[in-house]
C-alpha cells in the first residue's frame, strides 16, 4: 500500500487542508455522547486520544463509546464523570468480536487461547510461583506470578465490589486472559491500544515482549536468522500498511517477519489468527510429537501435515521448492535428534532414579531434576526452535552444545546415585 504516493502528489499546503478537513469530518461523524468522551479525554488523557485519532477506528467513526460503554447491569460497569452511561475499563474479546467475529473465532481455536487456562489444573506450576518463588509470603507471595507469568499468559481477571479490576489481576497484557464475561484472550497485545494497527502487529516486536528469553528466545533466534539480518538492515524502509492481502512478499517486504510466516495472508494463503495452524511439531514440550488434535486444550493442537503444507506455501512465495525441501529435511533431523538422542535417555534415567527412590521431594533442590528441567525447557527448546527458524547460533551453541553437557552431567549424577544407592549431600 503506497499511501506515501498520495503525499508526494500533494503540495504541503494541499496536504494540510486535506488532513485538516478529514479530521474535522471524523469528529463530526461521531454522535453527541461519543463526542463528549473524546472532548473530555482530550484534556484528561490526551496521549490516548491522539493514538485513537490516528487509528482506522477513528477514520471509521468507531469511538471510545463503542468499546467501553457497557449495559447498565454489567458487573464490569462503573459510574463515570460527565455521562449517564456505565463505563468499563476492561474491553474483552466479545467487544471486538461484535465487528471482528472471524478473528475472535480463529483466536479461540489457537494455542494462544489456552495460555492461562492450561495452567489452572497444574499444581507444580502454582507451587513454583507461590511456594518456591513467592516464599509463601502471606502479603507479597503473589509477586512472581503477578509480575511474571500473568503478564505473558494472562489470568482470570477479578472485579472488586465497585466493578473495577483488582490489582492482583490487572493491569496485564497476558494473551490468554479470562474476562469476567467468560470470554478469553487479549486482542490488544500485538496491535496495541489505541492505534490497533496492522502495521504494528506485522513487525517482529509485536511478538517479542513474550517470545524471548532463555526458554523461548524467538526474537533472538529471528535476529540470528538471515531473515532477521535483512529485516534489521532495511525493514525500516518497507511499507507495512494495508489490509490483509495487500501486504505481500516481494512488493512490500523482502524477508518475512513472525507475522508473515505464522499469521499473514501470503499469496493464496488466508490470514489467520490461529497461530497453531501452520505448525507441524510441538516444540515447547518435553518431547516433540507431531500435531494431531482439534481440541484447543490439547498439547498436540493442530494438524501437522496440513500445517507443514501451509508453512511451505509461505516459504515458496520467495524460495524454490528444493530450497524449502532441503531446509525442512535439516530442521526435522534436528528435532528428531533431540527426541531420540537427548530426551529419551534423560527420561529413562529420571524414571530409573524415581523407581529406586533416588529423587529429592523438592525438585528445585535436586541437581538431577534441575538439570533435567534445563535440558528440555531451555536448551532443548533452543536447539529445536533454532533449527526450525534457520538460526545456527541457537541450534548449536545455545542448543546442542549445551544439551551435550547437560546429558553428561545427568549421566554422572545418575551413575553415582545408582552405584551408592544414595542421594549425594
Ligand atoms: C467530563 C469528563 C469525562 C467524560 C465526558 C468522559 N470521561 Fe472517561 N474519564 C474521565 C476521568 C477524569 C477519568 C479518570 C482518569 C484517571 O483516573 O486518571 C476517566 C476514566 C476513563 C476510563 C478508565 C476507567 C478506569 O476505571 O480506569 C475509561 C475507559 C473512560 N474514562 C472512558 C470514557 C468513555 C467511553 C466516555 C464516553 C462515553 C468517557 N470516558 C467520558 C473523564 C471523562
Ligand atoms: C477498539 C476498541 C477501543 C476503543 C475505540 C477505545 N478503547 Fe480504550 N481500551 C481498549 C482496550 C482493549 C483497552 C485495554 C483494556 C483491558 O485491559 O481489558 C483499553 C483501555 C483504556 C483505558 C485504560 C488503560 C490505561 O492505559 O490507562 C482508558 C482510560 C481508555 N481505554 C480510554 C479510552 C478512550 C478515552 C477512548 C476514546 C478516545 C478509547 N479508550 C477508545 C479498547 C478501546
Ligand atoms: C463497532 C465495531 C468495531 C469494534 C467494536 C472494533 N472494531 Fe476494529 N475495526 C472496525 C472497523 C470499521 C475497522 C476498519 C476496517 C477497514 O479498514 O476496512 C476496524 C479495523 C481494525 C483493525 C485494522 C487496523 C489497520 O491497521 O488496518 C484492527 C487491528 C482492529 N480493528 C482491531 C480491533 C480490536 C482489537 C478491537 C477490540 C479491542 C476492535 N477492533 C473493536 C470496527 C470495530
Ligand atoms: C502477550 C504475550 C504474547 C504475545 C504478544 C505473543 N504470544 Fe505467542 N504465545 C504466548 C504464550 C504464553 C504461548 C503459550 C501458550 C500455551 O500453550 O499455553 C504462546 C504460544 C505461541 C505459539 C505456539 C502455539 C501452540 O499451539 O503451541 C506460536 C506459534 C506463537 N505463540 C506465535 C506468536 C506470534 C507469531 C506472535 C506475534 C505475531 C505472538 N505469538 C505473540 C504469548 C504471546
Ligand atoms: C516472557 C513471557 C512469559 C513468562 C514470564 C512466562 N511464560 Fe510461559 N510461555 C511463554 C511462551 C511464549 C510460551 C510458548 C513457547 C512455545 O510455544 O514454544 C510459554 C509456554 C509455557 C507453557 C507450555 C505451554 C503449555 O500449553 O503447556 C507453560 C506450562 C508455561 N509457559 C507456564 C508458565 C508459568 C507457570 C510461568 C511463570 C512461572 C510462565 N510460563 C512465565 C511466555 C512466558
Ligand atoms: C499474536 C498477535 C495478534 C493477536 C493476539 C491478535 N491479532 Fe489481530 N492481527 C495480527 C496481525 C499480524 C494482523 C495482520 C495480518 C496480515 O498481515 O494479514 C492482524 C490483523 C487484525 C485485523 C485486521 C483485519 C483487516 O481486515 O484489516 C483485525 C480486525 C484484527 N487483527 C482483530 C483482532 C482481534 C479481534 C483479536 C482478538 C481475538 C486479535 N486481532 C488478536 C496479530 C494479532
Ligand atoms: C521464515 C518463517 C518464520 C519466521 C520469520 C518465524 N517463524 Fe516461528 N516457526 C516457523 C517454522 C517453520 C516453525 C516450525 C513449524 C513446524 O512445526 O514445523 C516455527 C515455530 C515457531 C514456534 C514453535 C511453536 C511450538 O510448537 O512450540 C513459535 C513459538 C514461533 N515459531 C514463534 C515465532 C516468533 C515469535 C517469530 C518472530 C520473532 C517467528 N516465529 C518467526 C517459521 C517462522
Ligand atoms: C519474503 C520472502 C521470504 C520468505 C517468505 C521466506 N524467505 Fe527465506 N530468505 C529470504 C531472503 C531474501 C533470504 C536471503 C538470501 C541470501 O542470503 O542471499 C532468505 C534466506 C533464507 C535462509 C538462509 C539460507 C540461504 O538460503 O542463504 C533460509 C534457511 C531460509 N531463508 C528459509 C526459509 C524458510 C524455511 C521459509 C518459510 C518457512 C522462508 N525462508 C520464507 C526471503 C524469504
């Protein structure tokens, strides 16, 4: 989309007049109530109003009122200065879904949907944050969960007696939030409020606030890949605007971003808000199986062979099919080596020690169990994801090289315990 062309054709004075009249037209197309929100908030929270004014929503007459005003009997509604209606600071996906139903449906069938829900039944995760990290502190013990996990995964947002979200559960930008109306997700984490822009969501940083760090370093991996090299070299010159389908490889960008491969419309492939749709393996899990379930709560959510076909379509919009064949042969070999050469032997030793009562009850004080955790959760993910994203530093130095050391250490501890029948001091 070449909006800049229009700018080039207009003189600065003409451009000023066009922008001036189009923004005053925008304002006039709002109803009187909606105009009240904008006018007062332009004084109280001006930065927010500026963001909104530059959005497609403002251009189309969608205002504060459309997203924040709730029914008089809504538990989320609170009284508001200057207006009769009840206002909710929370904007669940049901609100976006009134106008964007397909995106909500796709999100609801993706791995992002379960980001908080999958944690509810897992005692070991709650023990990690509250007992071990939170020190069971009666007052402050919730901090690790509130400042960590929920900011990426989301939580169940609770309301106080005035209908406002509690500070234990909000604000947060977790992707799998469960809202008081029962709906799930956070539609504003990739295209943030109040711009809600496609261009923002198409850039890798939209994913990077969550997909980073030692256990899923996707942004670091991307920067290590040739695609990241090109994006960082010249991405700032590309045009990221336009509706799905108007943003195309070749025309608008030379190398893919996270969104191009996982979500965007590319040639014949439809845009999707289901990030699991183009995947073959499960790579975050202890061992990587092929995806084969349509149950959104299943760890193997997705259809592996179909996912691979779709992902290949993305690659082949720029590369030859031989290049793509060769790439996936290399990547799949790495995932298989991790499964067979690292995870299987580590699990066998873990089970052997368990049978003999040679594991400590507190896994976080047991060198064997801590190392086992690093093997699958950190090093193992880096090796697998490095390989599937063309990132040699992560596949090798942060991946297989460290996996090799983990396995030797596990073997050392295992052999000592089995020989002595004791857990070392
Ligand atoms: C007369 C001024 C005024 C008008 C009119 C007004 N607001 Fe507000 N609004 C405020 C003030 C003041 C706050 C509190 C800001 C703060 O706490 O920093 C606020 C807060 C909010 C919040 C956050 C609430 C929270 O609990 O944190 C939302 C959402 C909001 N307004 C939406 C709206 C909408 C939608 C409308 C129109 C239907 C509207 N406002 C009209 C003055 C106004
Ligand atoms: C397209 C929907 C949409 C529109 C239009 C919209 N908002 Fe919001 N707003 C949101 C979402 C989403 C959030 C995040 C709420 C959450 O965490 O659930 C939010 C949060 C807020 C907050 C609290 C967050 C903070 O940073 O303090 C305020 C205040 C607010 N909006 C005011 C406004 C005002 C004023 C307008 C009009 C100029 C407006 N909103 C227009 C969707 C919208
Ligand atoms: C009352 C209807 C309505 C609601 C509610 C609504 N939107 Fe929109 N949205 C629109 C319209 C209309 C457009 C412009 C469509 C177009 O350009 O064809 C739009 C465009 C968008 C775009 C594309 C922006 C771009 O750069 O082209 C995004 C992203 C978006 N909305 C996200 C959201 C999110 C997230 C929510 C909830 C927080 C939401 N919308 C709530 C009507 C709505
Ligand atoms: C607000 C945090 C957040 C943002 C932003 C985010 N993700 Fe995620 N993502 C997560 C979490 C948490 C999970 C793990 C969900 C689970 O399985 O519990 C996840 C899982 C995934 C998965 C695996 C799904 C599966 O079925 O195993 C993919 C692929 C993915 N994200 C891609 C993306 C892409 C691409 C972007 C940016 C366009 C993005 N994510 C933005 C938090 C986020
Ligand atoms: C920086 C953001 C971030 C933080 C903080 C975070 N996670 Fe995650 N988590 C992710 C992402 C992203 C994934 C998905 C990785 C993938 O798909 O490869 C994930 C995956 C997971 C998974 C595996 C997915 C599944 O469906 O089982 C679990 C369980 C999990 N996280 C729990 C937690 C817990 C518990 C905490 C806090 C102790 C936490 N996470 C902290 C971002 C985060
Ligand atoms: C993981 C990141 C991510 C999340 C979460 C997300 N979006 Fe998007 N969204 C995108 C990307 C990327 C695009 C642009 C797709 C493209 O390039 O084809 C987009 C585009 C859109 C559009 C524009 C469609 C158009 O015709 O212009 C709408 C509407 C939209 N999203 C709504 C939503 C809603 C509603 C939710 C919550 C259910 C949501 N998004 C959650 C990344 C996200
Ligand atoms: C060149 C295309 C491409 C780009 C760019 C890309 N990915 Fe991927 N991604 C893939 C492929 C291919 C896989 C492995 C698919 C499979 O299972 O065969 C994958 C897998 C993943 C997974 C693993 C899900 C699981 O099973 O645990 C996550 C998470 C992910 N990508 C996130 C991202 C993020 C975040 C970015 C940007 C920082 C990104 N990807 C950039 C192609 C890409
Ligand atoms: C928008 C176009 C585009 C898309 C889509 C794309 N790539 Fe690339 N890719 C490139 C460019 C350009 C290079 C740099 C070529 C060079 O180094 O000269 C590259 C480089 C690579 C490299 C580095 C090795 C080499 O050829 O030099 C690999 C591996 C790769 N791509 C794999 C993939 C895979 C796998 C996919 C799909 C999951 C994919 N690419 C999607 C444009 C793309």
